[in-house]
C-alpha cells in the first residue's frame, strides 16, 4: 500500500513540501523509503494528493506534489461524539474508532462517575495524545479530514454549547422510552447531531435529567450491558444505518 502521510502545511500552490518531522522519521526509520517512492499526502482538512519522495536526508524529507486524489467520503451528518472520559487507555480506543466511523469532532466529558483523576489532564499531555490518535486513525481509514479532539468539558458545558439538530444520550434500557414513544431518530439525515455516551459507572439521575431538560433524546442499545468503550462505535453504527454512512 502507498503510505498516507499527514502534512497540515500542504499548500495548494506549492510544487514540493518538506514533511513534518514525525512523518519524515517514520519514512526513514520504519518504512525505510528511498527517493523516488510514491506516497500520498493529506492536510487534515479534506485535501489529498499523490506525491513522490525526492530526497531523504537526516534533517529533512522532501516530496514533490502531484495530482489530487479522492479520499474516503465524509459523513454528511456533522456528528460530535461527547464521550465521558474512561479509565486507562479506553478513551484512546473510542477516539480511534470514532474517527474511523466518520465523526466530525470528539468531545471528552467530565462526569460525576468518571474514574480518572483530574491530574491526568494537566499540561494537556493526554489531549495531545488523543489528537495524535485521531491523526493515526484518519491515516489508516483513508479520511483526508482529521476531526478535532476537544479539551475535556463538564456535561453542562457540552449541553450549553451551540445546539445540534439532533441530540441523543445513551441510557440504560430501563431509562429508555418504549419503542412506540420515540427513541432512535428515523431516516432523514439531519445536518448535525450530538451523541452523549457515559462512563463505566453510568450517568447519575441528575445528569440524565439535565440532558433531557436540554432537549436530548434518550436511546438504548438493547437489553444487554455493553462495555463503556464499545457503546460509542455501536451507536455510531446504528446512526449510519439510519442516516447513511456518507
């Protein structure tokens, strides 16, 4: 396979580009690419081009920019996944899968029952890692858009943000409405959607009440209890089935 490289500085008018150090190091040390090798470059904002490596040096790797190429199509629904922060590296997995599924943004959330100390978010190191995971996932799945991973916010702050056309909160089966009382949205894709997924310990009653008062629709993924790190990708799969995947 032709390597795909993330080059946010890709200029539409340039003929050559020096690759970012992380991508250059990957070509030199891992792929051991030589001058003349074909690569594809994308800027994270939707542009992707064919390119050819022209020089591989210790200080820089340079590529000649070629013709535009088609990247994987984007989901026409602008979906923001608001995921409660999970313990260990489980949030990493959620971000990787959410980017693969085509979300437009990932919003980590701080909720009452998260099991992650506040110090874990000091100096932005965890956020930087999440952003790198988003880039890596976009490279792997063929997207030319790298969705932002936003700084963690409290649930109320997420609900106070500009409203999406559809807002859903995943709840336990007992808290979901009866099948004939609403639930999952029907066909007819909205322009935007917000999907809220709770932590391992679930939502508190107050959090569910707050989300419902803000206009969120409660939905359930069925009678079985899923892992917190699996719920998001299942929910996104359901929505892609309802609204279409692109």
